[in-house]
C-alpha cells in the first residue's frame, strides 16, 4: 500500500462537487481529503487533475456541505494550459438508515462549480518546491465559467459474515459496499461513477478492495476535455483506514493512469475518554495555502488570563514556518521564507458540540527572513536576504479525531493565519527590484496532538 501511494503517477481524481468516496460504515463529522500525483502510480506526466483538496462536513441532522479545490493541467498537447476548479455543494440525506450490520443512504444536493484562476499555479509550484519537483509554467486557458450543479449519491453496505469461523480472516468483520452517483451542470457537463467493493474490518482498522467505473462528458475547454477523458475509465480501488487516517489508491486499467488520496476524518462525536485532564504539552503541524509553507509548533499549557474552571485552554506557542512559495504569478521567482514566532493560543470547546469541536485563536510576534530565488529564465540567481519583525494572528476550528492510546487527543485543524511585518523591504534579483515582507493571509490545514 505504501509503495503504491508514494510512487509518482499520472493523476485523475474525484468528481468535483460530489462527496468524496468513504466507506458508508464511517460517518465522519468532518473529512479533509488531499489528492496529488505523488499518491498514485503510472507514468511521469504531471497532467490532468494533478491536485485536489476536499473538505466535507456533516452539519445538522441530514445536511452535508462540501468545498472542493482542483488544479487541472495539460502539458503534453499542442495547446498546453491549465485551469482551476472550485466547487461548493450542499446535500440532504433523503434515505438514511443504519444499523450495526447494514447502511443505506441516498443523498441529493446541488451547488456551484466554477472554473478559472484560483491560485492553482502558486499552490502547485509551492508544493513542487517543497519536494524538489519540476516547476510547471503553463498559461491559464481563459475558460472562466460558473455552473449550477444537481447531483445524487447512493450507498449500500451489508455485513455478510461476523468475526469468527476460523480461516485467514478470523477476527475480521466481512462485508460489501456498493456506490453510485451522478452530477449534472447547467453547462451540459455530466459526471458519474459506480463501484463495488469487498470490505474487512476490525475496531479502528478497515480495508477495502474493489472496482470502480467513471464517466465524464460535455466538456469543451481542451484542459477540461483531456482531464475528463483521463478520468473516464475502469479502475481497481485499494483503501485502508487506521483510526482517523484513510489512504486510498485507484489504479485505472485502460488509461494506465492513477490517483491516490490521503484523508483525515473526525467522527463528529464527543470523545468517550474522560475530560478535564491536565495537558502537559502539544504539537501542531500543517500547510499554509495558497503561498505553500509548512508550519510546525509546540504548545505549553499555562493559566494566564482565564479563571480556573472557565473552560478556556491557554498555551504558550512557539512556531517555525518555512517554504519557498512562488512570488505572485511569476514562475521565475520564488521566495525562500523562514519565520520563527511565539505567542499565546486560546481555545474553547463549543457548548453545543462538547469536546468534539473547539474554536481557537492565536496572537504572537516573531522574526521573518525572506530571500528571492531564481528559477527558469533566472535559474541560479539569488538576492540578498531581508529580515523583519512580524506580528502574527490567526484562528479557526479544531475537530477531535481520536485518542492517543489514552495519553491525549489528536485533532484536525482548519483556520486562517495572518502576518503583518512592521516594515517592508525591496530586494534585487537579476536587476529587478521586488518588494518583499508584505502582509499576508493564508488558509491553514493541519493537525494537533495534545498530550495529557
């Protein structure tokens, strides 16, 4: 499984605007899915739906919401280009029956799907700089459209054998899972898929293996059309879940293409472990987007402003942020960024959600250093460095995902983080003067580990 996931591949992806594929015996309150070409297997062309980020959440009752961002590229063509795709959807469970051995669900919904320029080039090349991959220099196709969508998603799961009976899978629950869905847009695009899978499960561990067939039609833009052709195929699906971590790879048969996904899921329920334990320390890791950087932080709980028993949790936080994001829309210039900051982190569980969902905020001060690095036409060029004092602030939500063997909690973190340098700077690279140390606001996708 690991070999399949870390090998490079020709990517395809999930249907934009539909709930991501997850076994129906899992009912997460939140799911964050990340798909990229290094999570598949196949050739070496970085094309089609090369990167996809999906965030889906169960709201109240039978309502669900989804946000999807996809990066589509086409290099091996007489008219190379790229486009981005943003989808927002809301769904309602018309049928939702579930027991320990069976699940049936039919969800219908609608939303919006827009193609255009949504920082996909910066995100793709920012990730490529982190892993030392090739920079993609492709013009946007000019396709800028917004379509309404209507869709359905149907699931069926049955357990056909409980643990026991001896044999290879003694101790495992065995079952099957069927899925069919379809999405129509006002622009005449029609995307569908069907799949059948065998499943085996133990507490906190699941595996599934099966076959999936996808169809795509109605696309006119060359980038979109070639992506649709690459995604229309039969594929073998292999997936695994270990607690809150889900890994899945789809190996297509006719196109010799593939895609893979890494997902983090939160069950959406109050933890069963007793609360009120004193936290000893915490760790945080995540990505900043669209200017791709990695943020690592340590948390040391304190009691500073909040009174005892107030429900507020406070911590001193020390963080390091680094990366080489693309400078705006210039694929020849990247900004080597290093930042160290310290501050206070405040968090509080939302009363209606117990310990499952918490809001947090952070404020601090630090030092940021930036250097311009040349690429492409400016390969080998490098500017001097400029360091400035920077104010940082952010906030968002943390979703409880699982325990840590009775020693703490693991949480998914979604939020925003901003920085405000106290002064800007101008650096020269290849006789060009470029302003750096600019204020910025980034999305944060990450995780926290809190140890009791």
